C-alpha cells in the first residue's frame, strides 16, 4: 500500500504552495502551518513532509521554529527539507523535532559532506532529494539546473547507504496535471528495494491509485488537497 505524505511548504512562517517552484507564483493557504498539520493528523495521517522555502533560497534553515511547533503539538512523523547546507543545519532540523531530513543541493555540491551525514545518521533518516527537470538534477530551490543525470545520481548514493529518495518532477510540480508515473516506475525497476517517494503533479485520487498500482512506495502532495481536488476522507483506506 502506498504511503500517503501530505506536504506543508513554508514561507514567512505560513503554509503556501508554489507552481513549478516559482516564488512569484505563491499562494498562501493558511497563516498557521500547525493548524494544517493538526487537520492532517485528525484525518489519520501519520507522516508529514515540510519544506522551508525561505531556507531553500538561503544558505541555512530559516523556519525551524515552525517545525518545532508542529513536532511539539502533534505526533506526526516529520521529514524536513530546505536550506540544509551544513552540519549545524542538520542538527537544528533534528533538534526541532524532525525525524528525517531531505537534502538535495548538498548531495550535488558536496557529496563527501552528504555521505558523512548518511554514515552519522543512517540512510533511514537522511532522504536524498532528487529534483529533476529534463532528466537532470536541479538545485538551490530549483533555480539552478545541474549536469548530473537523475539515474546516475540515484545510483551513486544507493551504493552509499541511501534507502529513501524523494523525486520531484519539477515540470509537474503544482500543475495538477498528473505525476510522472513512468519515470517513477523506471526508477523502481532499477532499484526495486528503494523507498521511492513520488512528488509533483498529483491532482486526484486516480493519480494516487495509479501510483499505487505501479508499486510506487510513497507519494508527497499538497496542492490537490488545498485546492479541494482530493478529500482527506477519500484517503482513509491508505491511512489505516
């Protein structure tokens, strides 16, 4: 059964969503992310994906206090991404209450540092963030397109202890036009034991059913819920 992971993206301490990572296409859905997190928990959700979008554009974590509030007032398992660029940032995220961190840019720019985090915290707590556009990894809040191919990137770190990968198809993110199911299926074919987390484009329960039937282990989505395309009650059978 596919793991359901709602997303809360944070700018200025508020719950927002972007379209294709464009900060000029920002929509605020709630002034208080904790209120949203409690709504998810009340619906039976166990895990939450949080993104510090301010941090993603900076050289450090910005919104760790928001994560601390969610961790303190809910029992959700939190994974945190955005702005993790140093040992201190990783410690801040875990100290704030995150059980896992998602890291992409450093995995590209400083593979030795990222590998030490895998060794220190384990592959279960360090999630590889693989944000892809045109088959290439993008970094720094999707503002920079790298030269690494997605499959080579995953191959490299799968041999270094990574067991969880959050793969976002940037071209689909926030577009509500369906996920890149073929891409995720291709990844799973090459890495059948990988806990792959699909992200980007989910617009309906049919999309989730399709990912589930294709054996994708987990999915992150947010806009479809915030826009009323997916009702939390419809997710109940995946949350038991």
